[in-house]
């Protein structure tokens, strides 16, 4: 099975963000980047599938040269090769990115194209479905379990209070939810081996960019805590505040 | 994690990747269990398969022997991260890598290398290193363990070794012995001794208040018969085990930084949250001085080890330069751990926090692999040309 996994370079989720002087992006100084969380589950799932069934895992990422480190990380986990779609910056317009990915993927002969269900930074969750549309392929979003046969697969989608089991033919595009596979540590040998694996870099054929960020804001500081009182005498006041101010009761 | 001088920016992509992989392993697999293992006084064997899978054993030895073939800076960063977990965990890796796999690689026959190194990289075979004896620690040249060559070329080993990390769990011991009744240290050779050989005994040393998450043993050899090919053919003289120690000391200089970083992170986080006199103690000048001193000393040590690693990779480092790094960084880390424990107040004596565990561990690290004092004399001799050993 030939699987492409589209991955994004994203800031580590424990980062404390600052906004850059441009006001439209985060300040990347001192920020640690890695494969975006859901994308790393997709990489792990692809690796496990190919380990069982044979085949090839190709990782694809779009952005400036820094995404090569992200691709290299996926290759150190075991992906066979990487494709870097070079762009000065990753546009905020999901369709522009999806067009570049579709242009790369369409003649690749992939049985399966995987994405994380959304990026850990922008949380837009649009690119997988858009790419599927452009490729004319069936798309399953947010799969938390995936069983693949030769000609098709079954996916589980966890919904609020229920789950949905869906069938689809291959080739297909699937976006991955958490729980599907726990990403492995790149082994030290894997890190060394990744240096020798092919990483192709070519210009991204981005579509027109029509959406852009005009301003970024940090969430407001949390107001300091307030001590209502002590002991059971404070309970009526606490209930009143929870009802009238916090409006949680 | 503490990187005040943005040292990350001068590490290669693969060096950072190696460090990050081991860092995640330590965060997820070592830190949650190590406090309890330490109190129970046991090496957490359950992490061995994962350490092997990660590839930490013999990581700077070549790929043809099943190792990762990393450079020495990456190897140092592995040690830093492991000791950020615990000195006992790092000691296990140091012994396996620098004191067992390295001498087999450097002094062993091709057959010995092919037989042992791949098994040791996967931790299928565990090794220990026997140099120190009950009465010969800082002066190993005085050792009395003796290997006597027999007319048929086989060997008979007699003697005892002490303070041997992994001694009771090892499958094979690299034992250093004088040969053929010659008391001169030039007769010292290395031997690969299977620990199931008749006459080989290993007893754990009990009652340790330091390195409790590590096995430390006494080895006794009573007429242990060894085949002719048990000898490490390219070993010769005290220089051979000292070359192993140089490897291990290099790794320790990095490891100590890891222990200090763990203490630093813990006490900074504690200081920001611990409220006394109505505000976090991080805002008090006395604690800020502690933190500033730790930051300064750790940053200096990071730069020392990184540069030493670059020299080692260029093939131009000297044992005396390694002595400086081991001496400085371990002493630094013992001081950082002690100050961190003090900043933590009463909480600092609990196993729930790492500072006191690191503090107690580092007393061993200060003492083994050349005591602080021995390294002082090595440096004194390097500068003055005068040998202060033996008065």
C-alpha cells in the first residue's frame, strides 16, 4: 500500500506564545516546533500499516525550508521519503494549500492520503477535505480507527455520545483523530538513517491566496481568583455568585 | 529546558533530534517511576527494552556492529538526558556503552566485536566493568587480581573487584588483571569473563544511600578458568582501562549537567508557585541569587562539554581536558542539587521531588570515575609538569 501523509510543522503545544511585531503571526524565537499532533498520529498509523502490509510511506509538507526538519523527523520515525513543497510562508488560505497538495498528489499513485484532522496551531481542519475534493476522492474525516483491505476500508468516527462506522473505497483521503496510534520515539538509528533517505524539494504550486490574517490577539489574562469567605457561612454567597456572575448554575 | 545561551542553535538537526527523542523517553518512562524505584533500592529493569529500542547503548559506535554511529556530541546529549532522569539510569548506560562496549570495540578481536556488540546494543547481553578493587581505588595500578596463563594458552583468574555497577545483573564482565605473576602495571590486560563461569561470584553491596536505583556489586574470582580467546587481544597496560575511563568521564561530564538541569527546573517551578509571606518565594532576593548562580554555573558547564565534544569529534581532545570537564561539571551539579534541595524547604527532603535524590546520587558521581581530588591532581600535573600522586 502506498500512503502519503501530509504533515504540518507546528509549535509545541506547551509553548507560551508571544505575538510577533508584525501583529499577524506568533514570534517564533525560542518556540519549539514539531510535527503537529494529529499529523503525528497519522504518520504512526501509516508506518504501522506498511509494516504489516508492505508498501511505502511518503511524507509531504508545505512551507519554508524549516519544514524539512519536520519531514526528517517523520523519516526518522520510519517514513521512506519526504517531499517538501517550498513556499516562503504557509498561507492562511486552506484552499491555496490544498491546491498545491493536490497538484503533488494527483499522479503519485497513492492508495491512501492521510492528514491530521486539524493542525495544532490554526485548528482549521479544512485542508484534508479540500484536497480530497480537488482529487475527486472519497473523504472520511476524524477517523479514530481505521481498518484497511485491498480495495477499501472501514473507519470509526467518534461523535458526541455515539460513534459512526463508515465504509469507503480506495484510493481515499482520511483525516485522523487521536487514539488511532501512539507516535513512536524516533530511534537513534532511525535518526541516522533518515539522513540518507531521499527528501525532494520543489516549488509549491499554491492556488490564489484570498484569505489572510489581519491581526492576532492573545486571550485576555485570567482575572485573579476571589475568596468569597470561609466555611459554611460562605455557601449562600458562593451559590449566588455562581448563579448571577459566573452563570454556571 | 534550560538553554540560556541558545546552545540549541549550534547543535545540528540530528543532535537535536537525538536529544529530543531521549528527552521524551525520560519524561514519559523514567521520571514517573524513578522516585519509587530509588526508595525501593532497585534498578528499574523494566525500562531496559525501551532504552535498547531507542538505541542508547553504544550509540557512538559504528552501525556495522548494530549501533547508531552517532557523533560524540549526540552521545553526550544522551547522557545529559538520561541523568536528568537519574544518575543510576545514566550509570547503567555509561557502563554498558563506555566501559564494556567501548573496550570490546577498541581492544577486542573482530570475532569478539561481532559476537558481543550487537547483543549489547539490544541489551540482550548486559556487561559490567571490573577495575576497582577493595584496596585499590584511586591507584588501580596496585591491583592484585591476577590472570595466570596455562600451558595450553587458557587462563586462570583470581582476585576481587568492588563497586561494580551492574555486577550482579551482567552476563559478561570486562575484568582487568595483571598477568603471569608480574606485579608491574604494564602486565595489565582485559578479559571477557562470563558471569556464569565456575568460581565467579557477584554480591550486591547493600546499604547504599546514593545511586539507589542502580545495582552495585562486589565480584570475586576463585580459580575462574577462561579460554584463550577470553583476553582482549589489543589491551595492554594500565593505559587500556584508563582509555575506557576517559570515554565514560566524557559522558559523565554531560550527565552531571542533566542532573543539574533537572534540579534547576524543579526549583524554579517550585519557587514560582510556593507562596510564603504572601507572595511566591521566587520574588525573594535570596532565592533569586540561588537561581542566578545555578543558571550561570549550568550554562558554563554546557559550554564546556559542548566544546569538549567538538574536540572529541575532531579527534583532538586530551584526557586532561576530560578531567577538567568531569571535575567541574560534577562539582557544579552537586552544588546545584544541594541549593535546589534547600530552596525546596522541607518538601525538598521528599522522594516526590528530585533534588535530594540527585544530591545523594551526585556524591557517588563525584567519587567514581576518578574522584574530584584525583582530577585535581591530573590538572595540577598537566599545568606544572609535577606529579603530586604518591606525595
